[in-house]
C-alpha cells in the first residue's frame, strides 16, 4: 500500500512539479529554410530589434557544404562549437565599440506575473 501511495505522489509531482518552458522555439530548430547567416527572419517566432543592423548570427548544420559554410556547425567563422541541442544555435554580439546592443527577442507563450516563481 505504501508503494502505491509513493508512486501516486511521484506521478503527481512529475505532472505538475516540472518547470515550464515559456519560450517558443527555444533551440531555434523551427526555421523556414536553411539559414544564410546574419538574419533571424528565417527562425519562427524570433525577431531582432536592431534589424537591419544586426550582429545576431544563426549557425546551422545544414550550411556545412553550402556557400554559407562560414555559418556552419561545428566549425564556423567564430571558432568551433556544437549546439547544446538540435542542429542550430545563435551568436549574439552584446557589445560593440559604438555602444550598440544587438539582441534577439521572442514573445513568450504566456505573460509573466509579479510574485510568481518561474
């Protein structure tokens, strides 16, 4: 009987106790076509506030044998890096000499509220 109660409690914990992901397309996998570098316009849900003057680069495994191989994975113009998950990742320039900030943005799936632990 104790085992059944423990299993039931664990199932309830895993159903409601896991974190939620409020970011759509968090690993940049949902793309319109093989990315060609600097623009985020090919990534569903993501956009840039400094477009067209952006330093947000999209790197993808599909660029390995293409004219855009300098945006390939794992070896590219900035070095060597595998994505944490999937086949894409982005590079963000957070500082430049002219003090311009470039960053990607996404609309969250749900609104955030005060005094709620996420």
